[in-house]
């Protein structure tokens, strides 16, 4: 058993939207196919992966360092003990060979994308949904196929007024979501409060709304927003300051009693551990958003979950960023609290397999081998072009 080839393609996911920090007018991602010599139904088993929005494609890093290391390795060094499947942990170690610790940056995205494709291949070779494979290997064998999802949107957009924002949120409610998210920090506090109140006029309950500042605020602005937002009783106040400014996050808890969320831009177990050690996050109410596709993949995410347990955190406090099916499988297989969802954006990479319905912000995972990409027709057609 061996990996025959690993292919990468940079794909555009551009959009005129913006958050408080960046616009998405030139956004890209990397699509990866891991082609194995295992034959099913007359065709090689292929694992697919892609990185989450917001970090651009990583093809050069993959082609120069990580893909050659895997393909040049002894194939027997990359399989499990009985030779029945690929071993994602051994493949991860192979990719990281000759890499210094620290300075995670874009490297973690490149490895995380390949790692996703490896896990897809592993679950397909095992002929199981990835969530079932994870429950069997790392849990009690009983996945929770019902997963909480929220609709992420509410971006700033040229000419978008409060009525358009309200219409967007209504469309999510009509599609079965009961919790939604909108962007803040790209306008004045007064304007953002007006936007929030216009959305709450539709939602009714503040617990149905998350707000996301995308790391834009300094300490004074983060505190000013915290004081203003407290009255709304929101589902969460997300990423107020720079993701590595643990002091800002720790101070903020003194001004904001309701749930906060952060972590999507922390790309290693070590950075996640520093957040838990020094960021003042509260295990009884706050949410962690580490995204495996940006942070070295599921192999590293498993280390992060182990670290969280050691510090008294439950996996159920994790709701990953990214809106991809990989994190849906992790949520179902390893007991996370849910997953982000992009109903309209970053297509065809966002969303669920065809026929999966959202009801009260929950979906039921279909029984598809691997991550389940083959169940999403507009996505698998793009993926199969790469592996053909």
C-alpha cells in the first residue's frame, strides 16, 4: 500500500465581501488529491483536502517541501502496524521532517491541507465515514451524527444597508438555521450597534446571534465594544483582538460576562495551549475555534484536544472555524460542540452534501465513506478534475 501521487491546484474563491481586517477580492485556496494504489470499483482510492478561507493557497510550500518528502519516503514507513491502511501520524511526521519548531505561519496551512486529504483516503480505505473511523480509533465507537451548525455571514459589502443585512439573516432562518453570525469592527461602534439591533429585530433573542471582530481591536476598543455588547446577551463575542494578544483576551473577561470565542488564527497545539494558559478563557462559557485545516491538520488537532482535557476543557467547547466537512466529521466523531457553516459563500467548498437539511441549526451526518465529498456534486466534480 502506498501513496502514488499528490496533486495540488490553486482555486479562486474571490468575493467582494470584507470583514474588519481583510477583503476577499483575491482570495484563493489549495485543493489537494492524494492518490493511492488501493483499487476500489476499478479505480484508485483518492483522498481530497483543501484549506479554509482566509489564508490563500499554499501550493509552493507543498510542492517544494511537503509533497516531495512524502513521495520520497519508504512506503512501508507510512502505513500502520498491520499494513492495512495509511498512518496519518507517520505521514505527518514525514512532512514535518527537517522543520524547526515555532513560526507556524503558512506552513501549518500547507500541512493541514495535505493532512485532510490523507484522512479522507484513510477512511475510504477503511470503508467508513471519517466520523465513524474517528469514533472507533479515538472514542467509544459511538459518534454523534447530529451536529450543531451556525450560519456565518453578515459581511460588509459595497452598498449593503441594514435592510439587505436583515434579508440575508432571514434567508438563513428560512433554511433552518437558528443561530447566525455577523461581522463587526469594520465600521464605527455606533454603526455596528445599529446593524446588530437591526438583526436582533428579526432574531428576537440575542443568544441566536454571534458577532465577529476578526482581531481588529486594540485594548481600549475591545473593552468599549464589550461594554456596549453586554446588553444584547449574544451567543458569543468573537476574536476581539490580535489572536496572539493573550493579555487583551485575559483583560476582556473583566468587562464581558457573556461568552467569548477565539482561536481560529492559532495554528498549533502550543499556541492553543498559551491561549488556555494566559488568555483568561473560561471553560464554563467560552468557545474555542481552532481549525484543523489551518493548523497542521487533524494529527495536530488530536494533540490540541488532549491538551484541552489536561486543562479541564471539554471538546464540546470547540466549534471550529472554516465551514468545511472535515470539521463536521471531527465534531461528530470526537464530540465537538459543532461547526461553522457558510451557506452562500466560498462555494463549492462550503456547505454540506446534497440532501442534508438544516433543522434548528443542526444537521445529521450522512453515511458516506471518507469525509463525504462525493456526496456534494458541485464539489466532487471539481475534485475529480484534479485526480483524473
